[in-house]
């Protein structure tokens, strides 16, 4: 291979452009520098300059640093045009269900299938399988409890597809909430506290109702106390039954 250490700056940029055009994944500057026989810092500097030049010229494509490497992307302003041009786009576009599931996994990883179901409210097994086939989701381990349920997380391809350097670049979900109540709901959902707090509140309500009913019966002398009610199914209150059904 010809020694490229003495390439002038413009030739180096041209060589980088050629390599990026044939690359399907994000390529680290160090890998490009090895191929071209130049210092990593020189390749990184040229890539940064190319990215700035494309941006300043408002070209139809952009050069971005994502997932630890560099990759060419179409300009967001022309995505509608690209969508109309690529006839098979619909077969590759993610459905609403897939986007929802992917969002849950991205923001809550590592997460199990049951964890995804708890947030979405529906079974997502088929969607998770489809996301795995597309290379956007992967198995990252198992729960440490007795269930040993499989946990899922996002992949390098996910970062590349959505133009992210790392998961730290994910925008806070709270930014999309219309009000404070929605923000609190999102925080609880992501932290897993919503389910536990709901169970605690329901349990407290049942205990309070039992105490009230028990006191009322004891005062009137017309019915059993709390302990007797538990021993006699026929006298069980509707409130107790409903609370247990909800739990």
C-alpha cells in the first residue's frame, strides 16, 4: 500500500470521505488513521473540519461523531424527500409499538420483558424479538432474583441509528411532559416506584376501611369485629373484596 503520511490536507480529507462513503457503521478516527497511515490526531482534526465544512455549506448530508466513531448522515431537512424516494422505507420503519418499546428499554435498561409490560401495559414479547432482529436491542444479562428473567438493553447500532454518542445524550423524558403531574408520573415509571406506591396506598386504604368498619360494628353491637369478619367469609365487606381484586 502506498505511504500516505505525506498527503496534503485536502487529499487526506478526500481519502476520509471515500472511506466514510463505503462504511456502513460508524468508524473511529483511530481506525481511519491506521488505514491512511497518518496520526490519529491528524485524522480526527480532518474529520472535525469536514463536519464543520458540511454544516457551514448546508449540504444535504452531515458528518457526525456517534457511538465512538464517525459516520455520514442525510440532513434532517431532507428526510421527507429521502422517505419518498426509498420505496422500501415502510418495511424498515419502526412501528408505534416498536418505538414505545425501544424507548422503554433505552431509558430503563437493563429491563426485563415484564418490566417493559409494566410500563406499556401490554405484552411486548413479539416487539422485543423484532427489535433484536433489527439489531437495536440485545440481551445484557439476567435478573439476580429467583426468576432469572432475561434483561434487555440497547446496542451500538441503536446509538448510530439515532445519532447519539452515548446513552448520556438521550434527552430527558421530562422535557416532553406537558405539566408537573406528567413529569412526576414519568419519574415514578422510570424509577419503578409507581407500582410499589400504588400497592402501598391500596393496602393502607384496605386497612383503614377494615378499622372503620370494625369500630362501627363494635359500637352498634350488630356485627362482628375485624377479627370475626376475617374468620367469616359470608360477612366480608365489599370494600375488602374489591381491594384484593385490584391488587
